[in-house]
C-alpha cells in the first residue's frame, strides 16, 4: 500500500516576513531565510521531506502510535504574493494542503487575505501556523508540550495571547472559516486548526508537523494514490551556464529518461523528449541525475524541444494519446482563463500567477477581455488603445510579475500597472479607474460649460482689432475657444475665436499658462484698456449645474463660479 502512496504536496503561504521560510527551515534544519535578499523569498523553492526526517522532527507521531502511510512531504515555499498557491493540475490546486503562516501580532494582512481567497476558491484544505508567539510580552517556553506551555504562561502573557488569538479568529471568521486551537478542534472538516508557534525558538513546530501528518493520514490517502501516468507542472524555464532546463514538479506517476511528454500551451501543445532528469535531493537544494523519478518530487528536465514552453503549464507523459491529453489541457486552460466580452488586459509570468490575478480581479468585479503569459508587448498596448474607444476605463494593462518588453512606448490614454503583489495591482487599478472616471465626467461637464478666468497682459497686445490679438494668463481652469467672454463688470466682450502658443494654434490652455487669444469684432483700446479679467459668460443654470458637481472642480474653479454669481448679480435662489 505504501508504495502506491505519494507525498502530499504542501504549500507554505502568507504575507511577506511572517515566517514561511523560517518555519520550513525548522522542518529541514537549514537557514535559507538568512540567505534570502531582504529576508523575503525571491523565488519558489521545493523541499523533499522524507518520512524518517518527519519522525525525527516530530516524536509526537511515535508517542501517539500513529502508523504513517505517507512517504513524507513535498513542501513548496512560495513568495509572499502567493503567485504559486494557484498552480493547477486537472481537478484543482496542485497543493494537497496548505500551511497559512500568520504573524500573531500582525494578523490577516492584505496578502494573507489574498492567499485565503485563493485557497477558498480552490477548496484547498489548510491549517494556520500562528507564528512569532515568542514576541508576546513575558512569553516563555514552558512545559513539555505546546498546550502545557500555553496554559503555564504568566497571566500577562496568557491575556495577550488570548486577545490576539480571538482577534485573529474573528478576522478568519469574516472570511468564512470557523477555527480553533488544534487540540480543541472537534471536526477538522468544519474547523481550521490553529497551531501557535515560534520559528525562532522552535516552540510548536513539532505540533505543526503532527497536525499536518494527522490531516494527511486521515483525509488525503485516497487522492495520494499514484496512477500509472507521469503528470507534472512546469515551474519555469531557466538557463545556467551552457545548460537550459525546465524546473518542474512531478505530482503523479513516474517519469523516466527518454520518455516523451506533452506540455500544455495556449496554442495546442508542445511535444518533447526528456533527455536528462535531475531530482531534488531530500532536505537539499541540490539535484542528482536519475534514470527515473516518482511523484511527488521536484525535477530539472533537459528537453529536446524548449520552444513555446510557458511557466505554470501542466505536462503529461505521452502514451500515444496526444489528442486526449490536448483535450484535457484545453479544458483546464479554458476553465482557468475565463474572459469577458469587454474589459482590461491582464498579463502574468505563469499560468498559476495569471489564475491568481484573474481570481482576485473577478472578486473585485473587474472585467478582463484578454489575458496571457509573458511580458507586456506592443500588441497588448495596441489592444489597450483599441479598448479606449469602447470604454476609456478599459484602456489598462495589468502585469503580475511582468513588465514592458524592452522600451515599448505607452500612448496617452493607456495605463500600465505592473507589480509583484496582486493586491497592490488591484488597489492601483481601482484608484486609477476612479480618478479616470472623474476625469471623464469632468470633461463632459466642461464641454457643456467651461470654467476659467483670464488675466489680461496689457504689455502684450499684438493686434488692436479685426481681430484683437493679445496675451493673457490663465488664472484658473482651462481656457477653450468658441466661448463668449465677459469682463469683471459683467459686460459682454466677444467670442474667444482662437488660442495660440508660440505661433501655433492650440485647442486649450491650462491653468498657469500664458497664451495669445484672438477676439473678433473688438477694439482692444476701446473695450479692454482698463479691464483686468475675462470670464466665460455662463448662465445661472450652468453655474448651478457646475456647483452641484463641485467634487469634479478645483477650488480655484469654484472660486471663479462664486465671482461670476456676484458679477452677474445672480439670485442665490436660482442656484
């Protein structure tokens, strides 16, 4: 029976700097965290964790008399942005289980909420490692077990622990999950187990592993049975010195040197032979060459064909059923990449990242019309510009872990938002769309009744009449042609025929600019010699409509409207 059971694949996920890698270091006895740039995981790591090491780290298993059938674990340590919590295989998430790492004093941060949403969408079971209990005031490592240690703390430490625990449980409940301390859980199918721990002092680490083993043994054995077909996920394609290889996870069956595999693509599939297999060594980041590998494990594959291989794509051993495999892959991708008839454009660095991005955009009711893997290209920018004609709010490209290819120029009206944290993409997108919406509303409002104030520059009269051409400074608002002007006494002056800047006619003049304007049927000396300001001749109705939308106006524009009310002696009852 044991021979047919693979390792559960367990992803560690959560907010940056909450201790995911540190907890995994406690399991495997390494210090990767200290080597990471800034202490934050910069890439995905997987760790093969054999059964003998599990028993060594967690004596509770033998004390409880549990006979484990699983051959160990394959841990995946993800970047904080959770791009890989959504790695997919047919039938759901690649991960069989997840450890959600949360700092007890910080609770559910935006990235933690992001991970919870993805785990919930994938129906991935998880337990919570409530980390950094050693930071609680007066906390000491007491007693033989974690339960005894918690109960033996000082009153001050116990009170703070209970407050933080209840606060976290309330936040988790708001996401739709009931929870309890792991030793108080009555039904693991209905409650999330919380294991308080400290990666620094190692307190609670063996209890965390114990809970993981118990859940795997009780609920996962059926889905851990190996099939005869090798299946996996391409994580990324890399180059090292003169070698190019695909880093992958084999999640089912076996794969041997010389096997042909079929890799999913957006355009059909890619077929390639496995030239060399290197398997991750237990508790190490080193690989060794093997003739054959069995799931679940991490691999480096040298393939005969590397064209069009995309990160996050599933692969399967070819047993003469390419059409059937392609049909399955096509179904998986179509289920993963659900698009709308109109919307923004989304790009990401892998299929899993793209799914995570689309999942969270969908939860925010943001529509996506086009999605893909890889850097933002000229074709994406052209598509976004075309979207502007349908809806200016859709002239956006969001990139998760990707940027602009080379130095693509972004035209006016198109917005590119790129980040390595999904929630920041969503935040910036919503802020931009809100600002753009107000800008569009303002444009409509101003097209009906523009608001501006011009100061006459008497030293710059270029032509006295037919038409009068002279300099003005735009004191407030945006000056546009074809608007009737009045002076500060309310007398009609003339229609603003055109605006010039540096001998070129322009369509508008922004606040603060100095330009020349042309007014027909006007003698400057007679009409404007003693005048200082010019205003648009707005009616009481137009002023009223503008003030009702004062949230779209600047303070200077509102001041201009108030001046016009006095100049035109408009009764406030009309406003």
